[in-house]
C-alpha cells in the first residue's frame, strides 16, 4: 500500500526521523519496501521559486501556431513573459509558475530562461504531471483564485514522500492510512487523532429499502441516498492524494469512495440511484446462470455461490468485488445510493479467484474487514459527498444481523516473560496492550474489533508485547551440544559425480518444470495457471535456451 506521509500526518504527528519510522514499522508491524520522494525537493530555497501566478495577458505566439505568449503576475514589480504550449486557460487564470533557478522533479539542471521561436520565456507555467501531483499533462494546472506571488507550497502539497508498506495477510487493519497511523501512535507513544468522518447535522431521515437475504455472506449493509448530486472533477487535494496512493482520479463521487477505502480500510460503492429498479437493494446469492456486466465491460456468468447486490429485478454488482456497468455513476448522475457494508471473506475470495477478478476492494474483504467500521466509512463518505458534490443527504438504513462482540482472552503475565525471554513489568505489559487498543482487566484482555480475526489466543497477546520489545532481545545463538545426520552413500556418490562433471567444464542448470504453452504444444496445461508458465515441460531444450 502506498501511503503519502502528508496524509499520515493528518492523524498522527510524525516527529521522528523518517529512517526511524521505517525501522520501527518494519521490525514491529509491516515491511516498508521504499520511501519515494515526490514533487520538487525542498532544498536550498527551491520551494521559494515555485509561486502562484495570475495570467494578465494570453495570446498566440507571433511565430508559432501552437504556443501562447503570456504575461504573468508572480508578485514582482513587473509581470513575467512566459511561453506556454497549453491552451486550456486564458487571461485571468490563476496558475502554478516555476521561476528560473527552480529545480523540477527529475530535472538534472535548474530551470533557466529560454528563447522559444524568438520570444524569451522567463519561467514555466506548470501542469499536474510536472509537479508530480497527478498524471494529467493535457493542460496546465488551473488553481483557485489566490494572491499572485504566494508560495505554491502554501496552497498545494508541493513535496511529499510516499511510503510503500506491505502488511502481512493477517493485518488488514494496516491496509488503511488511519490504521497505519494508529499503529505508529502506539509504537511511538503519540496522540492519535479521532477517525475522520462526521455526519452532517441534517439529513438521512427518509427510509431506504434494504433487504439482506444472505446474512452469512453480508452481516451488515448500510445504505444512504443522496439527491442534488453534481458529478465533476475532484479538487486538486483529493486528486493528488488518490494519485499518490496509486489510484486514478475519475470524478468527485468515485474519488470519494476510493478515498474512504484508502483512509479507513472499508471499501464502499456508489450506485446511480435512478437506475435501480424499484428503488431498493437486495443482498442475495446469484441465480445459477445469471449474468452481470461489470464496470470493466466484461459480461460475467454467475453461479449460485456468488454473492450479489441486486435491485428489484436483477444483479447490479458483485458484492465486494466490482460494481455493474448499468448502475455506474456517470457525468449526468444526480441521485446516489451509497453502500457501506461488510462481507464475509471466504466466499468472496472464491468468487474473485473463479472469475480471476482482483480489485483493491476484494483484496481487503478477503482478509476480513472489521464490521464495526462501516458506520464510520458511511459518515466520512457522506461528509465528503455533501462538501464536494453539493449533494443533499436524504435517506439512511443500517441493516444487520447479530454482529460479533469483542472477544476476551485470558493472559498470564509470567507466560509473557517466559516466551519472550525478557522480564516485562506487569504495568508495562498493560500499557503496551492498551496503546494497541486492547482492554485489560483482572487477567482478561478484550481484543479490539479491528484485530478480532488476528488475535485469538494468549500467545497472540504475547506477540503484541514481543514486537514492541524486539530491540531489547539480545542477539544470541543457541549452543550446539551435538550434531546428528549425515549423507547417505548414494548422496555422497551423487556429489562426487557432480564435482567431477563441474571440474570437466560442465555446468549444472536448474530449469522450471513449467513453460509457455507455445513451447510445449504436447504438454499438460494447468487449468488455472499463474502467468504465462502454464504447461508442464516435455523437453529440457526450451529451459536450457532460456537459461
């Protein structure tokens, strides 16, 4: 998961050096593969050379049909003449400008003044891609009205660092920015901000018709309806965060659903409410042979084990995996039904594997998302939809069966010391567990809901304390008092023959048992291969050539 540190700082203060953060997370929580700098470097006054500009004049370059000649106010005594190749703006636009001397991301040399078709350009008007805020290079970045000369870093996330985190499969709670912030706060004894998302003061009074026919597959479904929705591009801050996290911005509504999933770890989905037959949602198993065209344009044939979201007439989404094409949010959408649900992981994983369809959402569901997370996800999505799309929240329903309670586990402090090999005072044991969200009282530990699938035994609680104290464990090797085992006569003969052949100039090669089908036309092909290595080899020739 790609985590922008600027986003992480919204929930926890990162006062420690980045190297220390990376080390502690890698040792105690999740492997950090890389830290990737993003945007212009903040060194030697470089950020001061990126400013907000206002275009005073914009017209065709006298010597080039595809260039504009602009006069831009950047807060200096005189406007700067800048030549630009984009045409998505004109006089009066507020733009991002790099002055001569600025070092752009990936540039080996600072920006200089240049003569373009006979006209001097004393700066550069920037696009999203040139600032590494997104992939859009079709036009320059047009900003909200801001005072010319304002440093760009004051209005944009100009520089950031992206942390590539790889949690283990049992830590689905770390597949979210807030979940990672909660872990950092516990490891470094820092204060954690409350989770994002607050319902508007008004709205949600209308009834939403939701029915769950399959409570095992869907223990909870929150449905919210909205009117007066205006689908449009997202604001720059949201596009920048979505892009930095590795997803493609689409529209304000779709970006909000992705933002909530990345922030809290609970995937959500938005339907165009006007396309839902009978204006209701039914969560059920598919009818054998039922068909659904998903958002990727593929028509899929369903089996009876597949869990679907349906309206009054037909399936409209593969639950937790992908929505349907007929009910997707489009430019003209004005009504929404928002889904914030919880799905059982095993059945969803089987459907995903059978269809060879993996998504960011299914990746989280198949690991087991906290069912208590859905209301917070709905609140954050509602807050953002009202703010960014002008939507009016009109309806709400929270349908669920019996939700799991927080499990309790008996804990013996002396067992912790015996398994770790270090003495940890009882009060410190308690403090560590409480920082991670556990409740401790009279030898009983109550597990937080977001860890209920992962922490089920006393030894799991021991691990929670051990991962905080790993740096205190001395590096020692066990004393070897005896050695058992030896090579058999056949093994000894094989090794002598191998050594003799290598000495004669031969080379031993290990080649894969599987190869591409085109190279092994007579071989046995696997029914569900991973990659193009799909057929058992019938000859060593292809593997030797490839080696």
